[in-house]
C-alpha cells in the first residue's frame, strides 16, 4: 500500500509514518519543511503547503490511502490563518483525492469540535457541533471535519478521528508549553481541580489511524463516521499535570484561580490584545479557561466496535516512556 501522510514531520504524523513503515507499507510525506531523517527511512518527502491546491493534488497521485494529519493548532490568531489551512486546506485534500482516484481518506480532527464550554462526561459521537465558538481552531476543524464526512461516497471512503490531548515522547507542543509555563511561574490551576479529562498516548493515537484506514471502504461501518479516540479512562486534569511536572523535576501547581475569574480574565485579555493588535497569544482566553476547568471525556465504544481500537499502551507505561524522553 502507498500511503500519503500530510504533516508527516509533525508529532502525530511521524508516529503514523513509522507504524506504516514498520508493517511494510510505502509512505509519501507532505510537509512544509525538510525532514531528512524521514527521507533516510525511505519516505518520499514532498515539500508543500496545504493552501496550494496543485501541490496537494500532485502529492495524492497514485496513492491508495491519505492520512490528513496536517493543520494549524492554537488558541489565538486571525480567522483567515486557521480557516485557510485547516478548512480550505482540507478541501484541497478532498479535491486531490477525487482527482487522483484515492479510495480512502482518514482525517485527524479534534474533540474540541463538539466543545460547548460545558462539562462533557462520557459523551459519544452524537454530541452536536456547538452554535458558538470561543476559538478559531475548533471552528475551522469542525468545518473541515464536516467537509470530509460529507465527501464520503461509493468512490472515496472517508472518516474522521478525534484524538484527545495527544502526548508522549517527542511532543513539540502540549508538554513543552506546559513545562515552559511552570518554569516561568505562570501556571495556575483553573477551577476547583476536580475536572476529569481524556488523554491519548501518541502511539495509541497513531495505531487508531491505521486501524481505521484498514477497516475503511465504501459501505463499511467506518465510512462517513467520526470517532473519539482516547486511553479509554479519564484522568484528573490537575493530578495528571502535576505528574508530568514531577517527571520534569518541577514542583506541583499550587496557585489557583476560579473558573469564573479565569473566564472573565480571558475575555478582558482578548479585548486588550485585539485593541492593541497584538499577535502574541494571551496568557488566558475564554476558551482556555473553559478547557482547563471543565470535564471532557468521551465514550470510545464506536471506535472499539467499528475498527477494533483499544489502547495497547497504558497511561502508566506511557508516562514511563515520557519520563525517559524528558531525561534523555
């Protein structure tokens, strides 16, 4: 099988590439940067931008399955930036699959596409998209997910995976930002500290993509569906954060702010940053306050039943691997 992985050089993308190679598949990578280490493993790397429809279409030629992992994450920035990459870029991927006759498309979405600021306790994929968005990232990802699922037909089979809080060795986003905040003394517990959240170890998230692709075909149960992906058991958000801090030999979070105060602070900072036209990310936003104080964990029964997903690496084992990575 020849697989195209967009965002092949990113955190999740690289694990997907490695798992494909390990089982003998051929891999083509599409990314904005150069990744000689992937080329050395036999990956044919194509440098390009999702916003370039011709480049995306060229990358899709002769491909059997596309894993569309690339995108821009973040809680701050202009709408056009998120929309052009996450939404229009995904449209280019769908169009590229159509033009090249690709049979399967697996899209990496996000559970935040259903987050409505309130607790989500064990919700499944029937949870609706919200009517109000506090952040451009989930809005642009939701629009992209809807495009992918609507594209499913008898020629192109599509599905969307929603891995929640991907973590593990080589993380270049979540954990580095967390540790940087802790080291600078800017990390505060938001809320009463009792909220439960889902997380997913990166190798489990990557394996879910391969399993979904293998089960995906026109008319299959996977075709046209979205799936929450996690470890299958929630963790206490702040206990988990403190465990990561301990692995990095940092003290636990001791300072706190109420959820309402954090939300109000986020709203004020958003207004100030917009008025001053600051491009840097505010230390608090309404979306971040809601995410850090609310419970959000999900029912992954659909993924278990439709393509046999089960987290093979436990949270405890994953933390051990993360610890080795932090100290290497």
